[in-house]
C-alpha cells in the first residue's frame, strides 16, 4: 500500500475529503499540529521529561482553535448542503401566494387587473427560474367572480372543490 503524499492526496480528492478552502486547510493543519504535539506530550510524559508539561499549554490552545475552525467549516458545509434544496427546487409546481386587494377596489376592473398581474408575474418567474409547468391559486370562494373568471381561462382547470358547511353552535 503506497502512502506517499501524492497518492494520499489523490485518494482524498477522489473521496471528496480534500479541503478546498483556506479555512478548511487551516483547520486541518491546526488539527494535525495539535495531534502531533499531543502525541509528543504523551511520549515525553512516559519518560518523565519536563518538555511534556511545557507542551500542555500549546496543546490546549491548538485544540480550542482547531475546534472553533472545524465548527465554522462544518457550519458552512451544512449550510451549503441543506440550503441547496431551497435554491434549486425539484418541483415543477408553483403556487400563487395569498393575495387580496383593498376593500375600496373590490368589484372593480383594477382589482381584477391587479390579481391577473400578480398571477402572471408569478407564472413567468416560476417558469423561467424553475421550469414550472403547473400553477395553483389555492382557495377561491364561489362568490369571487373575478378570480373564478381568471381560473377559467383557456388552459386552466379546476382540480379541487371544497365544501364549507355551517353549523350553529
């Protein structure tokens, strides 16, 4: 088994374990130095040499620095991996957020125009950025004629109907 630095580097690179950023390299360097000094401290401690106690301070400081740097690197790595899904969604569906217009604009052409513009801009962005093929409004009440007319445009279809029942308490 070849353990030359070049072979070790290629194996770490192939496994995806080679640090790529300066911060990750510094953390690995400090961790390696800390482990080396810790091993030397234990070795000198076996022979009751005073150098072992002198290394205790360095080992402690390097341990704290290495833990802090590794924590920062781990946080960055987790953030990059976990938040990737939010930046690159797989879904091909989009949903128009809850929307409404001011009371004074109800039953006017401007209200319908604002609703239509909101839906259109959401559709454009979802199609361009995420490749969305389906869109959804959410709940539209039966008496909301403006939204129902938009929902019944060519190419659109109602796919859910919810019934709301009233019961006296």
